[in-house]
C-alpha cells in the first residue's frame, strides 16, 4: 500500500442505513480507518480474482479431479 502519511480526501454516497451501521461499528472517529481496511481487503480480493481469471485463461479451468486432490492435501482447519 502507499505511504500511510499521504492521504486523499474523497466523498462517497452510501445508503443511510449502511452509513448508520458503519458509524455504529466503526465509531464516528474511526470511519475512515474502517473503510480503508475494508477497501484494502476488497482490492486484494479483486486482484486475486484477476489472477485466477488469468490462470484459467492460460491453463484452462480447474478440473473436479484437481479440486479433489487439492482438498485432500489441504490441512484441516
């Protein structure tokens, strides 16, 4: 991520009920930090999706056999 000391001020419009829940969860003084953390997670998720699409395009879709093998080798949580 970029330099934490450098920020841009943005304005967003969200539904009132969502804004109220956000304020309740984050607290009025922490809304920007809460939204920034959520945005970082979403961007990571989006980049992972981009990578998966690129790999599927290059190597083809993952087969059911490959999924079963990966699940069998993955440690239990």
